[in-house]
C-alpha cells in the first residue's frame, strides 16, 4: 500500500488474507499504520524509494502518485515496475486534470489526463489492463478521479 497513511486500506488488505506491506513518507503515519493494521510498514519518501526487486504481486497506489512531479515520475514508475514480480499488477487512482502541476495549499500535485498517464505508464514498461473514472455513475465532468490497472510488462 504505497502512501498508506494511517493504514485503513492496509488493514483491509491484511483482513482479506494478503501479506500486506505499507509505505509512507511520514513517520507519524507509518507508526499509526503499524499500530492500526499490525502490518509491516516502511517509512520511505516517494522520491527516494529503496524497494526490493521482484518482491510484490501488486502495488496499491490510491491518491498518491499525483504527488510525484512529472520530471520524477518516469523514474518512480520504473522503480515500482521493478519491485513487482513478473505479471504483477499496479493499481493507481489520481485526481485527473489537463496536465498541470504545482503547489496547492502546501501540497504538490500533478494532474494528468488519460493520454499523458498512459504515456508515463507504458514508458515505464506497464501494460494497461483497464481504466475508469470515479465516482461511478456520474457525468464525466463530475468524475475527478482517474483509476487505472496495469500489469508489469
């Protein structure tokens, strides 16, 4: 669970029987996630990852990769690709936009459209399995989130 925060999703994955590992850049959140989930949680910055090769069947990146600046995104995605086992899967959900980025209320965000996101992902060696917009059932202009699922190529 990349950017696991206080561990809500991490706990859900463990409850489903997965050997879940969390990662967060905040020591406070990492400690909270360990306590809440009972899982292993690593404290690492997204821009300075130290991930083991071919360790994971999947990476869950919900509302986290949009914090990576576009100039660093290809490298970060290659690192995530490398930490997946062959045929491993990456799920990503990010707020979408018109390929703008910058600081907003003290947090950095990069808001890509589908074509730009595809370019980053395929450039890192991923194969698209599916994509969809959230929340479900609303007109596209009211669906601010782009979710996508990718397999390690």
